[in-house]
């Protein structure tokens, strides 16, 4: 295996690992955000006795 092909293989694996790591961080950030929003909505409803928002349009099925 030549140095050049080995070098490009290392670069490829490094980029792949970096993408996977960023994807995991993004998923974790989204999960934490969803949990925080759910907690905020519960606290809002407990304090004010109303949901944070009302649907603007009632959909009929």
C-alpha cells in the first residue's frame, strides 16, 4: 500500500468518525432541548393553569 493511499484512507476514516461524533452530539442536543421544552410546558401549565399555546385552527377529522 502506498503512502498516498494510506494517507487518504486515514483521512477518510477520520472524517467518518468526525461526522458520527457530530451526529451523536446533535442527537443529544435535540433530546435535551425536547426535555427542557416539555418541562417548561409542564411548569407553565401548572403555574397558569392553561396550556402554553392553543391551536390556531381546530382540525376536524
